[in-house]
């Protein structure tokens, strides 16, 4: 099934997508069709996992096309070798105020990481001239490990990042946490759900016959408008995961007739 994601003013759309090194469910590595799928989402933010980026030359078939379409790229490689990088990428069409990377690696396990970015929502804020300034959006993008103990340690570190110096109970700026959490038991994600709301759970893996909701979107101080796991012929082929998309209304944004 699919759902319509509106482009009305005052709304921000986000997506998370594990591209599986652009290796499709048909066994073909085809970055062009992954780029087609991502551009078809038309999201303001897209968190990508398992992105392989050759150091030289630039991978024009995927990231080059996305850059040409207006996306700025925040790279979060977790493996940084001489010939290539591999890991997370956050695509944004919103201005970046600042960003940082957090190492979530656990000894003797595959390296993992988190991209933590502050983004300017002013381009999407259409309030009256004397309204309060448009809020910032904080985006946390990650890909957790394969073992339960590993994920528990990583979740605890992300929670510390969300809470900051306080106790996590005070209202904070609008925030989205998205990625491939490799977790299908909701109770193991309770440290997040105690602090954040979550978009409806959608099965995203495996892409041909989705059974498990490994990809998730959590949020706070935003109003959820719609969410969907994109299921079509291209998404079933392009990767072993389906893209997950959610759309939110921005706080204090003016209501438009198309919203």
C-alpha cells in the first residue's frame, strides 16, 4: 500500500531507508534505481544506512544524483578504509546549522554510529511576520547492531544524547530519531518510547514480503500527519528494506488551505 504525502506549506517530511549497498532483492547492484526511489520520496530529510561511498571517484550514480537534486549530505561512515567508506548518510534539503557524529561501536562488533544534526525549519515556516521564529529541527539518524546486548548499549547512549544535561522530562525542540534499529520487540525500544512518540509501526523487511518493522521513526513536538512504508515494484527490488516515510506539521506554522 502507499499513501499520499502532501507538499503543503508548514509540513516537513522525513524518511529512513537502508539501501543495502544498492544491492537489490534480485541480486543486482543498481545505484541508479535506488536514486530514482529516493528522489521519488520527495522528502526533506532522508536517513540512509549501508551506504558505500568510494573515496575516489565520487559515486555519481547515487550520491552525485542526489546532490544534483538539491540534497546536502552529512556523511557518517562507520567503516573508513583507503578504498571506500561505508555507513550512514543524512540527506537534507533544509539548511544545516550544525552536525556531529557519535561512535556507537561495541567491542568485537561491526562499527556503528549516529549522526546528530540541527536543521533550520525557516524555509518551511510560513507564519505571519510577527509570529515567533521558526523552530529548529534536531535529527538523529542511526543504524543499530545485530545483537541484543549491543543494541541495549547503543540505545542507552542515544538516550543520553536525547536527554542531554537534564533528566529528559522537560520539553525540548522538535526532534526526529530515525533509522534501522534492527529490533522487532517493541519493549526493547521503550527507552525511546518513554521520551518520544513514534510513527505507526510498519513492516519494512524483507522488502519482497515485509514481516518485521526494523526501520522506525520516533519524534517529539511535531504533529504526525501521515506515515507509510513505500511498497511498489521499484521498492521491492531496489534493496532488502522498504523506505519508511513520515510527514509532520511544524509547530507554530500557519495553517494553509492545502494542509
